[in-house]
C-alpha cells in the first residue's frame, strides 16, 4: 500500500504474544475509508487493506462467535 500517511499499527490487548497476531492501523479509516492489516511477525511484509464496512462486518462476526474453532 502506498500512502503519504504514517500508519500507526497496534495489536489487540487480547493478544497473548503467542506469535500468531495481526496488527491493525485504524488511522486511515476517516481519510481513506480503509483498514490496513498485517502479520505482526513480518512488519516489513505486505499489508492487506479492507474497506471499513467489510472490516466492521468481520470484527462483528468474530465477536458473535461465527468463526469458533
């Protein structure tokens, strides 16, 4: 993703630092309408970008248990 905005990445407070985490940058939601997501183990690797509505739907589904193991 090419942008002049600096991304401010964060991990969930629920992350137990087990090495299987993602990081999210929410500071582009208002200016660009996207949520970048990356693998926390590969901070220089690629980031996927999701439209805000799609990311919100995904997070809601996770919270509702739709992806339980």
